[in-house]
C-alpha cells in the first residue's frame, strides 16, 4: 500500500540505529582509551622503576664503590707508612680502612643483590684485596712497632704489583657501575619521553574523540532532528503537502517515515473533512434558504388565510345568531362545530405568526429587567391567575440584554402553562428562581400542577405536539416550542427537570447578551408588511 512506512531492510551501515552507532562508538572509544591507558600505566610504572633503580641502586652503588676505593687507599697508605717507619700512628688508618671496607662491601652486596655481573666485579675486588692483605698488609701490620719492617722492603715490588691489581679491579668495577648508572639514566629519559608522547597522544585522542562524538551527534542526531523539526514547522504552517525528508540513522529515518505517514493520513483526512465541510456549507445554505422560504411562506400563508378565515368565522357566527334554534338540533350542532373550528383556526394562525416572528420581526436587543417583564406578564394574565387562585412567587431576577417582546412571550407561555395545567381543586403554586451559572443565568419555573411524564420531556418542545385533547386543555401546541426558539435565540437551552415529581419544573438558561447569528436577516419588506397587517 502507498501509505505504508518502509522499514530499512539492509544490513549495512545505513541500517544501523542510533543506539547501535552509540554502542559501537563508545565501545571503540573505550577500547582505544583502555589501550592507551594500559600503555600509559606501563610507561608510568617503567618510569618509576627506572627512577628508583637510578636513585636507590645505581647512584648509591657507584658512590659506595668510590668510598670502598677510598677505604682501600687509606689501608695502603697506612701500611706503607707503618712498614717504612714503624710508627704506630700509621696503623690506625689501616684498621679504620678495614672497618669501612667491610661496611662498604656489605652495602654493595645488598645494593647489587640480583645483579650477577656486578656481584662478580665485587668478588673480583674482594679477591684482589684478600691477596694484597694476605701477602702484604697483614704481615706488615703484625710487625713490632718502633722500627721499619724488613718485610715491607723485601716485598715492596710484590706489594706494588698486588695493589695495582686491586686498583685495576676497583677501576673496572667503578667503570661498569658508572656505565650502568648512565644506562639507567638514558633508559629513564627515553621512558619519560615515551611517557610524554603517550600522554600527549591520549590528550590528543581525547580531543579527537570529543570532536568526532560532537560531529557524529550533530550529523546523526541533531541535524536529522532539526530537519524533522523544520519539516514539522512547515507542515504546521499550513503546507500539508510538504514531504518529510528521512535522514540520519535507521531509527530516526523510521521515525521520519512514521511522521510522514501520519502527515499523509492527515492530508487525506483533511481533504475528506474539507469536502464534507463544503457539502455541509452547501447543505446549510440550502437549509437556510429553505427555512427563509418556509418562514416567508408561513407569513404569507398565514396572512392570506386571515381574510377567508374571518369570512368563514363571521358568517358561521351570523348563522348561529340568526338561525340558532330555528333549525333542528343536528343543524345547531353543525353550526357550533363550524364556529368552534373557525375560532381555533384563528388562534392557531395567530400563534403560528408569533412563532415565525421570533428572531425576525422582534429583534431589538436592549437592557431588560426581568422583574419588570414578569410584572407586566402577571398583569396581562391577572384574570386567569385570579380565577385559578394561583400564588406566584419569585426570587430577584437579573437584568440582561435581550429582546423585551420575546422575553414577554417567554414568561407568558411558561406562567400560562403552569396556571393552565393545574391539578383539580388545588390552587396553583408557582415559584421562579434565577442564579448565575458560569457565564450564563439559570432560571427555573416550578409548579405543583399535573406535571410532565418522563417519556414526554423532549416531545413537549416540538411544535404542534399536544399531550392532551383540546377538550381537556385548550391550546395550539406551539407555546413551549416558541419558548425553546426564544431561549436558543438568546444563547441558552431549555429542558424539563425529569427528577421533579411534585408537578413540573422547567429550567432554562440565558446569556448576558444574545450571540450573533450569522446569515440572520429580516424578511422582505412586503412580507413584513403583510405580517404587520395580519396582526
């Protein structure tokens, strides 16, 4: 179907949703950052290790080796002086040098723990020292003080050669320790360079990832949503044929397709609604024209019926007065039927004219005090009220903008019905209330009469609808229909309260000002003149 939304079917990148793009992007970013983080951690660890080795091992080892050499030189100086002079003071540097030698050798052994080559160098130094001390130092130190040692003179050449071996071993040891320290320093500097590059790369990568993420969000989410919003605003502005362009990830394209489907659906609905509105406008125009023609016909027909009806009524009454009692009983009965029919027809035509005038001839809106209107209505109905011994009470009524003539007709019909449809041998008791309900005024007319059955609460407002025969209650069946027309013309509604059982209660509302009715116009002058003549 053309209205269906097509879902992306491919398995390529174009079929990826926003969630999938975010998951893959975040996973790749985390993987790269984790790798660089691991490399940075290793570099930091390596830097720390090399720094500790340089500071705690290589530099102290070289210093200790130099101090060891100094202690050995002190021994050689003391032994040589003691051997040549026998002075006891020269033996003190030798013995101090022995103590320092042991301490420095132990310190080097501890510092070089695990370094086999440097320990071998230390062992070589120890062997050379042991040889020199065994052949030269100890024998000379054991000689009696006070005179030169013959052994020193005898072994002078051997002692020089033996101590040269010590010097050579210590020089080699120090050279290699110095080389180790330089190597450790170079390794530390190289590692620090790598560390700086790694962390620089991490910072650069973070900036690049941030730029990629922002650009991806802009292209994948922000721009599609902005495009969707722009399309939606264009459509909301009235261009319903504007298509929605699907861009971005699969789910946003799907969303755009759904919204575009909804747009096409609304376009079809709007087209149908517009077509229905045009048909309704045409039907309304036809109905207004038909109503105007019917009302004009009612005016003209009622006016045209007045004259022949007056003749029929006049001549039947003449027959009744002149020939009443001269003919047989059946003839008198026929004449009575004719007179009664003519009179009722006269009343019916007048009521129909009044019904047709509502909203047409009487359409003068002005401030109307309903207390005064009700007072005039009660005065015009005073004869019937006195005969029925009716008691009529009312609350304070408001002043509204309305047509005074129509308000008089409204109250006359409502109160007249309440008095007419009373219970036998029960004086009518009628009470009128008014209260403001929002923007409208709500009125009630309550009586203690025969009431209205629930099945007829709607029918009583239909024109010519009667609930009783003419012999029981007189009337044309137009009164409540006229009330409904007047109330609706003034922006309100009217109804029978079905919950009231002690009589009848009519409720209706009126607007503070009657609403404007489009298309409302008065009848042509000839029709209005005819209506006025008929009255």
